[in-house]
């Protein structure tokens, strides 16, 4: 069974600090990795994609991928109350399907 | 911007009714997907389609069917609604001949079956 694991949280982070969200996956041949943000009652919104080892930065967001260790992380710098949401990690499998983690609830403390 | 729309935001149906959920995307995407999302269970794939008139079962197809007569439209059908199908239903689409690309989601339909 191919899996994507995330800590369900809630992860509480003070406003202005760095929030660090982690995701591990079991399929060694996974090639594509995505982070989605989902506000309560809303649908998931894509915020980052990463395909190769290393860091990818987009504004306050940085995705980090380590294929050898099979983990992908999302860093949010200068956390804002509007970042409070559930963050879903998604990983492609060798048969091109995408598996989503169950998400980590992030709460930014004002 | 990719736009995926779903026919209803909220829907209330009775047990045994036939339910149609419609999804339309306007970006000429080849791939379309139907998920349901439940607390503690995450997103679960019901059905997907890589082309018109093509469909494949996802992880939880029981009790559901789908229809894709046009490229932009993907319908989910609950043949005889049951209370355990009360859920948030999310449609998504993506481009390309591979699933290795980002999926874009519609706003979701929250279905309640009484």
C-alpha cells in the first residue's frame, strides 16, 4: 500500500515565525510532489510543486525535497494568521496516480 | 486561470434517490477526477477519466458511476443515495497524458443524504 504520511497537528506557530510542515512517502519512484492549502469548508488550492532534490522558493514558501530520505517539507516564513489552514501533501506514484496525505492543520497564533 | 466549476455547493437528498453531481472545466484539460473528503480519512479517489468516454475506477468506486460525454464535463452519479455517502465531493482536472502534473480543484459539493 503506497502511503503519504503527515502529522495531523494542529501545529501552532506564533505570528512572524517559521512554520515547518513535513511529509514522508513510501514509493521510491515518486517523481512529482505538491503542497496544497485548504481553508475550512473550501477546496484544496495548489501552492507549491517540486520535482527535483533541493529547495524551491516562492515568496514566503519554500518546498524542500529529499528523495533519498523520501520526505518533502514546506516552510512558511513570516507566518501570518491567514496561513492558518490544513496543508495537504500530494505525491505521484509510478502508475501516474496521485496520493494525498490526510493533511496537517496549521494554526498561526496572533 | 484554470476554472473548475461544480453544479451545486450544497445538496440535500433522501435515501434511495438518484443523485447527479456535475463538474465542468474550461481549460481543455484531458484528465478529470472525482474525490470525496471526510474528516480523518482525507481525500479518496472515486473515479477518474483520461479522455472522453473513458473512465477508470479509483479507490472507492462502489455505489458510484461516472459519465464523460464531452471533454470539459465529468459527471458523478450516485445510483441510489445512502446516508454513508454524505460527504464533501471534489472534482479536479489536470492537463497532459500523465498524472504527474498538478490537479486543480473545483469548489466542492457538500452532499447530505437523509
